[in-house]
C-alpha cells in the first residue's frame, strides 16, 4: 500500500485548528462548490443543498480540533457532508437520487413545449435520444434500489471520482470492502441495463 500523499491543505488546516477563522474561510472558499456538487448528487432541492452545505461547514468548524490529519482534509470534510446529507434526508424522508445530467445530459421535464427531437445534434435521431433518456432513468432507478452502503460506494466512485483509498476513508471501512461494494453495485446496475443494451451476463455498464 502506498504512503498517503501530503495534504495540500495542511498549513491552512493547522491554522484553522488553532482558531484562525480566516484560514477556515479560505478552506470554505476552496471547497464550497465541490461540496455543494457532492450534496447535489444526493438531494433534489437546490435550496436544501445550500442549507446542507452550510451545515456541513459549521459542523466541520466546530470539529476542527478533532481533525488529526489521519486522512486528507477533503476526505474528512466529505464524510461530514455525506453524513449531514443523510441526516437531512432522513428527517425530510426524501430519497437519494443521482442527477440525470450526470449520466446523459438533461432538459427540464416540466417544459411542456420541449421535445427531444428539437435539439438533436449531428447524427442523433429521436429514437437515440429517447433510448439515452431511458438508460439514464434505468440507471437512476437501479441506484435508488441499491442498499445504502452499495449506493454510497458507487456514487463516490462513479460520480464523484474518488479513489478507492479515499472512499475507504470516507466510509470508514477497508479498501477490500469498498471494492466488493462497488462490484456488487455495478452488477446490480448492469442487470437492470441488459434488456436495454442487449448485453450479456458478465458485461457491465
């Protein structure tokens, strides 16, 4: 196993741990949009996303003294964001979803005047556009149906692009467990997609 790379935020983090509010504000500026994008993968409502992001940074600030540098600062912050989002979702009884734009590009479904064939790029057909949207919906449904641990692991890997090491840190579990969860999640998603893609068992998305 390779040694953990030095945390580029170490200097700012140490200042923030010592009570330097400006240093923490600089960390907020650096990661706010990234944290909001992350939370947006889990929560539909943009207003709620902003509130959860704010709560994430408040919790992080209050817990700065507990951060020991055993993981990268962003990995630690990431875990706080995910936990805060999950707590919010539990209280609001909202389902975790992945934005359709991540998988296939999207248009506003509530625009009754919009038709996919009106916005086709070169080489696209109405049938291809509809198929793409159906695939995106199928993937969304497959991800929503996953157990929470599998859903979180595959979102962290496929949507957020975290390494297996960072996912293990964020989920507080061994890398082997992360690999197993992602494998099982991909298999479940592939099973849902096979009728649409014409793939056989053993082929994945």
